[in-house]
C-alpha cells in the first residue's frame, strides 16, 4: 500500500507541475528556480527600490578559508594556516545606513499621563493638569486637577461607558496602605485582598494596593 500511494503522489506532482523552463524567478538551489515567494533568507521584498532602515533584512553573509586550488579547508583539511585564503560568501556590499538628521520640534506641552479620544476631542492629563486638543498635537490647558485624596502613585484615566454620568471618568493608580489602613480594610472585606500584596510588608510595614477615583468631567 505504501508503494502505491507514493507512486500516485509522484504522478500527480509530475503531471500537475509546469516544466522547469517555464520558471523565470530566483534560483533556490543550483538548477532549480521559481517565481514564487520563498520563505526564509534571503528575503523576497516587494518593489524594486528598497529602503533599509535597519539591518534586519540584510544578509550578513558568511566566510570560508580555501587553499590555492579554491577548495575549502575551513574546519577540515591539513592545510598550513598561512597557506589558506579568506573568502567572503554572500557578503553584502554597498549598503549604507545613515542616521536621520535630528529635527527640533516643539516645545510640546503634552499630557504625559493619559491621552484618550472622546468623540472629536482629545483629552489629556498630567499629574496635576487637564488639557484638550482637536488634533492630538496642539494642546490647551483647561484646568488644574482637584483630588479628594492625592494619588500616591502614577494615575491613569479612562472613560467607563457603563457608569452613570457622575462617574463617567475613572482614574486608577498603584498605591500603599499602612498597617492601620490595612487592618481597617480587612475588617470591611476579610477576603478582599491577595497575599501578593504582602510582598514587602515585613520590610516596609506597607501593603501594595490599587486605588481608584471617579469624576463627572475628568477634573
């Protein structure tokens, strides 16, 4: 059964495949060419003009050591070390990657904490300010942020579409609880904490936590 299946597969391949003379592509191995994209190195890239922005698609090439007859003696043979010659194999030539000339742009007063798009308006936050923009480039400060409790870590803002209007904007940040605060929390929610929060408890006396706040306008 195995021989019959192998023979049938061979017939299908021979009948269905075009002759080698029809191919006008790149030579994959000596004597075999194809016009199809070949996966792996060297990479087939679209277009005739290629701009290299890094060395990712550039074949680094290889090396060989040959004797006077051109026979490789690399890693084998008993040729005298001084009698072998270095030969580069498929080494790239003429490639120059130059750094782009730096441009001075700005200064930008960008909201570095959070930027989000709300309809046709971009909203942004720093640690203490609220800004707005119509294009994401030019920003205008609208207000100073007002916290009931100052964040003890970096805060991030998002819009909760399921929340009521007075809680539409929400902020979260990582913070710390001291021993008294942690004890009070455990009284209210005995099972509402994870052991990972106690990672540095013995060293610092503090518990890691995630804090949050809500706002109707993000300010």
